[in-house]
C-alpha cells in the first residue's frame, strides 16, 4: 500500500489507547506514543490522568510497568509491542505447544472455575520458535522475556515474563481467529482475503494469582467491529487522534 501521510519528523507509526470508560476511578485515562524510524531513538510516550489534570511523559523503560490497575503493560501488548532495537535477542530453539489459533467462538468464551482467565475454545499443537529478549534499558521491570513465535504464521501465542530474580512472573496469552471478518455480524470490516484477528487476550500474574483478560472488540459495545487493518481514512481515524490535545479532550 502507498502511504498518504508524510512523516518528516521520522515517525514510523503512532498509537493511542484512550479514553478508558470504566472503572470510575480510571475514567478518561489514556496513553499515546510515537515510534521512530531510527532504531537508536526511544519511543515518545505520554500518559494522561484527568483526575490529576496532568500529562506524564513516560520513559521507554516505564512501558514495562503495569498500568490502569491491571496486570498488563504496554510493551507486552500482542505478545510484544516494545522496540526490538532496545532488546538483546537470542534464539533458544524450537518446541511444540498448544495454541488457540483457530478460535470458533465470538465473543470469546472464558473457562469456568479456577481457569476462568483462559479461553474455552479450540486448541491445537503448534511448532514455535523460542526467543529470549533482555532489555538494554536500566529500570526495565522484567529481567527477560521469552516469546513463542508460531513457525507457520509468525504470530505470538504466548509470552513469558521473568522478574529480576529470574523467576517466572507473568504470562501473556493470545487467542487468534482466521477469517474475512473480525466478528460474524461485521458489515463495514470485510476483507477480500483471510486475516488473523485477535478476539481475546489474557495476562496472568503467576506470583499473585491474578489475571487481566480482554475480549476484542468487546461485546459490551454493540456495532463496534474492530480490527481496521489497512482501512485508512475509511475507518475514520485522523492524524489529530494521536495528538496530546485530542487525548486530553477525549478524557473529559
């Protein structure tokens, strides 16, 4: 695809997550960041707290901190959303594990009982690359990440995160769905070819026995189709949506 926005400031892409609508004490909170083409340049990230009436600039290392009173951190989104240049990588080998890459349920169905943080859906054996990443940044929350990359589709079914003592701390698990629509009733978001969508994710803290789970798009918002890959202006997002002023106004 041919780009329509010029980036004279060297930005590779922009990302924003705002406003949070619940719980009440986090209402209006948001985060936005820029990633640059130059691998030596750190991300510019900002966090908005409406109750404090301030915008906090986040360091690249702070992206590993759990936000919004949950277990997840920005660098763990999707399995790994950090800047690859700021990690030291090592291929540990390959292995076979179970992954949910062809989910059948929408919205995602959670298991019952003590496993209510995990998807109740189709699981299958998958061959994966096992890749270790150690941050080059001082103050990073994790001593290392172990990322499992599917050898056929190159998506990430799992990521393990270890504390400073080298003990397993958290794990991120992705659920994938293959199809032309992100949800069965989608009307606007229909592709000419099959895409891999992410209908649900979960991150659990092994040490605290706590988890954060999410269905995407949430069934709590009827009509939201989500996952607008390569839709450009047709999706409705403008360049201003990634600005600090827009994030602040969106949190009011």
